[in-house]
C-alpha cells in the first residue's frame, strides 16, 4: 500500500451548496467567483503533487472540450493554461457505469464505487489523487472517510436552494485549516487537511 493522499476541490456557497435552486446545471451562485485571481491561484495550488485526476462521467466528458485547447492557448491566463496542461498530461480515471468510449489519452474508465476506485489507486503509483469538482464522487469518499485534503472556494452567496455538499449522516471528522486567502470579491480560498489519529508504533 502506498501513501497516496486523496484531495478534492469544489466551490460552495455560504449555505454549503455547490449549485443553485435550478439543479446541477445552475451554477449562478458560483460562476462570479470562478475566474478571480484567488480562485485561479487556488487552482494552480491544488495541482501541486497530484498525478491522478479522478472524475465523474459528466466532468470526464465536459472537461475535454473546455480544457484541452487551453493547454496550448498562449492568450489564456497562465494559471488556466497550467491547470489545463496538468489535466491533459495527468492520469485520468473516470468513474462510470455506462461510458465505453475513453475521451482522452492517458484515461481509463472504472465501473466501480468511488471508495473501491480510490482503494485501487492507492495501492499503486505515486502522487496525490485529485477529485476534480465531482460532487458525487466527493460525497461518497467523505462518507467513507477517504478524503485527506479539501480545496474549497467559499463563495459569498446564499443559494437558498440546490444540493448540499455536506449531508446528514456523514461520519464525524476533524480538519485543520492549513491555508486561507480572501479575494477582493469576498470569496475565500481554504485548504483543510483531515486530522487522523497516529497509529501507535511498537517500541
């Protein structure tokens, strides 16, 4: 077993939602803060040390069209271009029960629960595993207590409806704030590391 860490990035509102009352496609409470300097710096930060991108089917397909061209776009923000290049070059694992066509190079599809997929990925390889804005995967891993680091953008908006990230029934856990930055628009970039008990060693 390797010591690969599992990290995840997502943006949430003050009332803990990752979309608005219009459903999964309603990102109106989030979009105004996605392109700020604080959010872009946060995006660059989360790639450091990560070698595998873990994606849901929706993101696995949708990210291709958006990020691939940006990897070589000299007019793009350097931080966007850096993230795009990282994503193109990284190992990509898409969790899906129906997807058969692999959309990217260095990509494979796993028809498995998120916890099983992470257990497999942790058994080999090096570098962090980054769950990229995939709430269905992140929720499952939080429920299994398999997330070691959270990269959050906390948006100064109350959505008033939509899907919550942290649902009732999650195991109680403790986290340490290891980074925090506030943007000009009031958004907060925060990094939380899971506090785990250290196993005693034989003396």
